[in-house]
């Protein structure tokens, strides 16, 4: 922790102006993307720009297409779904920056490498990137989302599903592709307790200042032990159960915007933590038990192929859990459906479990 942060922690007052500015910025970005998307859902656009990309796969016309915004959370990404029929579904991802162009190159490189419809492990088929709209177009993937494993008590089938998710990730990490500049582990982790963010959280919850200070110290010491000379692999960047789709003999993964060379433990930690928090929020009595089984199945299958990834897993896992804890503490209590104390306890348990992993 920096000296400036230590000075401000005991007495900082809520930075209301900056919080309001951020909220207005996010909502403004959301509105701007919605306005831009109106053109992209028109019959004229579908006919002139989208239909030619589909060629013989298209049996109907542009007027048969149902175009709908399915995601726009204010993060600078908006997703449009174009449904021509049950077998022809296209997803368009609208960006507020130039990340869409890079995402297209990543998808295209992985598709050509072998993550295509000829193999078991796949990414969406990239159709085009329109720089005039900052729009990435991809065919929809087939299969059932991995998150559906928690819809019922089907632990045996669930184990095989999470093993498949691990196999896809191992295939990515074993690929010889390297796209983009490497992300150093220490850089990727320390920003999770950026000073301005911590100050905001402590301003809202001054009673947690000592706890936050102690955790930053512990995590900082752990991050300092990361090797800077280790070989990095091509990582997904946001690998979690919402992005994995399972077919009869296929596993497809979407949302490759943040794909870049990094420590493989980053993807493992993201997947495990997101899964366990998701299980908690379902509220089902057996969900946390299933999450434990899924975690074990996922890690066992993955580490059988890349055992070295276990070295830094605990560090990434704990740091990501701390970041989620900060976000939780920074929210208004009425926005959280779960019991507030139970949620805080869960995050602290995850941090402790992660720090003990592999020791």
C-alpha cells in the first residue's frame, strides 16, 4: 500500500463527485451505443451488409431477420442478435473503441489455427469487422451454456461438463499462437487495489479500513513472489461458465475480446471464482456443494495437462476474490440480494482458501 493511501484510509470522506461522474459516464456510453445500434438493426443494413456475408447459408431475406439488442451494460460493448432461422444466428458486437478490430483478428487466428467447425474445440466463426461502425460479426455457436449445469441436481453429468470446459482451456493454453503483448502477472494483479478505488470503498465503509489494509499487505507480499521470467500462454481473459457452450461432441467458447499472452493461472482463477460466486447467488441449497465438485473436476482435468499452472493459481484466485470483495463493499447494500454479512464472509473464505492453495 502506498504512503498516500495509508494517510487517507482513516479519515477519507466519500468522493461523491467522482462517483456521480462515473455513473453518468457509463449511462451516457450506454445511450450512445443504443443510438448507434438503431442503424445496425435496420432491414437496410441487414440487406446490404449482413446478408452478403452469409451466402448460401441464407435461405430467407433481410426482412425475415429478427434483430434485437441482447446486451448493453454500459461497459462500452453492445451485443445484437440477428436471427434468420433456427440454424442461422449471427451476433454483432458493437464497440466504443478499436478493440473490436483486435477481437476480430484474435477470432480469425484461432479459427484458422484449428478452433473451428472441423474440431471438437471451437470459437465463433468470424464473419467480418466493419470499421465504419466498429462492429464485429460472428456466427452464433451451438450448444447449451455451462451455467445450465446448476438448473438441476445432475452432479454426474455436471462433472463431465466441467471437465470439457477444462479441456478447451488446456487446448488454448497449449496452442503455439501468441497474439498481442504479454501481460506481466504483477501488473495484472496490482491494479485490483488501485489507490483511487480503495479510497472510494473505504469512504463508504470506514469500518472495513483495517481489514482492507491488512489484505492489501498480504496480497502485495504474495504478488511480489511471482516470477517475471515465466513462459506465458495465450489466455482467454474472461474465462467463465457463461462463455462456454457444450454440444454433443463439441465445446465452444465466446467473448475473446481480452485474449492475450499471460499467466495461465489467470484464466483458472477467473473461472473458479466466478463459478463459486455464481453458485452462492443462485440461493439453491445444493449449489455450493455442486460448485465444490465442479471446481475439483475442472482443476483435476486441466492440471493433468498443464500442472505448472498451479504455481500461481492461489495468488490470482485470492487477488480476484479481493477485487470482488472491494466491489461488494463499494455497492449500496440494497443492491445486493444476498445477506450482506454472508456475502462478505464468502469473499473472505475464498481469499483464505486461495492463499492456502498448494501450500
